[in-house]
C-alpha cells in the first residue's frame, strides 16, 4: 500500500475531505429520505462520544492528510455537543476547514455560536420556496424556520451559504428558476442535487427523476448560464455555472446521470464509528471497536487506510445489478 500519511485507493484517488455524521436523528421526515414514522434510531451507547469523534478527526488530520471536515447527520444541530466539537476541531494542528450540512431548523439560534467556535460555512437543505410544498415534502410545517436559519447563517458570516435543493417530479420540479432568482437576491449559492437512491423505503426509481439536464433546461428559460469548466471544479461534486455573467453561481450535482467518482476525494464516518468509502457502499469498516479496545492512534490509522485502499472505482448506479445501501441517507451522512 502506498502513501504513508494519506488515504489513497488503488485507483490513485486521495481522500482529503472527511464527512462526519454526528447523529442519525432528524426533525424532518423528507419523503426522499425516510418514512413518516421515522426510523429505528441508533442506541446511545452505539453512538460515538464527543471525545471519540474529536480523536478520530485528529487522527485523520494529523496522520491521514485530511484538510476538510464536513459535519452531517441526520441533522447535526440535534447533537448536544456540536459547538464544543467544532471548537475542539478548530484547535487541531493543522486546522482543517470546517463546514456543516443542516436542514436549517435551529440555525437561527446556533449560527453565532458555531461561527465563534470556528465553523467556516454551512450548506442548508431547502427544496422549495412554497410553505405548503415544504410541508408536503418534509411532513413538517417548518419552512419559516429554515428561511430564518439561512438569514442567521449569512449574518453570522458562515459564508458562502450554500443551499442544497432536490427537485421531485410533480411537487417542486417547476421551481428551479424561482429558486435561483431568490438565491441570487439573497446572496446564497444554490446547488441542485439529483435525487439519489438513498431513501429508507427503497422507493427510488430512475425513470421519471428530475435530471441535471432537465434542471439546466428549466434555468435557461430565465437565465444565461456560462459553464465554469472542469479546471475550476477540481474534485468538487457540483458542476458550476455563472449566472448572467456572474458573480453569482449555480451548481448542479448530477450524482446519477453524470457521476464524478473518478475525482472523488471523500471518506465518511458514520455516527456509530464506521468508515464508509462511498455513500453507496455495501461494506463498512469498524473504527469504534478499535477505539474502545484502547488501540493506539497508529493502529486506527492503519485500519482506516486499509478500508480506503479497498474503495471501488465507482458507485455503480449504471450497473443493472446495483443494490441500494441498507442504511438510508440519514444514517450515513449524505
């Protein structure tokens, strides 16, 4: 195995971006993620403690070349120790860039504390500008809270504030131009994400899904889009376009129709301490057991490197034999 202090796979990809799921719980019930009644949540003893999370991030930063950390969930704002975790990770040497993916509920209250603790920026999920559609999509009447959370994040300086949107046929697939006009007006960077097969009900179907091509066609009815190009994209999942000549941009993450696996630079840690090399992976590697058996940092790093060495070439969404992961997105830090 090559690369003593990096997470490298057999295809030469090096992981520098760590996604850390802090909880599998969520206060929304988005139709493309989980059933209305929710899921069977992880038992508290199965979850990593704050100390364990910080230790694993420290190992990743010091010994494995991680330079970016993204906190995810479920909904990471539900993690009681979130601000303290951010503060401790900000004190690591070298200090990684830190971001947070959230549904925005509770962000109005926590944005200033997160910024003060060292968080650099946020991604907020919002699929619609219409409160009634929001309620249908999420099964909760919290649209106003998300809008206020976005405003609080911008005012706290958690910039650029990115908005993640999934378009669903028959619900919000007509909203792309309105969403972009709103994002430009409020200085948010909008990113459309193709719906992925990560729902707990396994109800995803490729036919009928709103594709990147559909989204761009819709946007071009109102805006002039100029592609930024692959040299500016790097390993980022979003293809980006300047809106009406700039400076505002819009991104499209075509996870299904135009996968970006060949440039992937991510490794993922679940809330119960499992390494996932890909959102769609069927296998996980247990770091929690090593942590709790008093394994030294070097041994944990070795296990992590071995897991990444076995990363597959791609997600396999185009393979007719593709099998959806057993864990839904809420449990693996989408």
